[in-house]
């Protein structure tokens, strides 16, 4: 799983809430990547989520 520190929930909660899904995954090989300053738009290849494209 991957998230960014600027990727907030729709209700405005911190990105930290996104780690709950990772914590609830079954044991085994799993990874959580947290990218400083990123939003989900960075992962979509659209850069900064505040830009209009």
C-alpha cells in the first residue's frame, strides 16, 4: 500500500487514518509506503493535486 502525507480523508482526517487498512490486513508479506508531501494525484501521474489539468 502507498499513501502520501498530504492525502487526507474526505472528511478532512489525517493521512494516518489510511494506515488502518494496512494494520487490518492479514499477517504476511506486506509493505506500507508513505511519501512525504504527496497526494493520491501524485500516484495517478497528475502531479500536485492542487493543479488543474
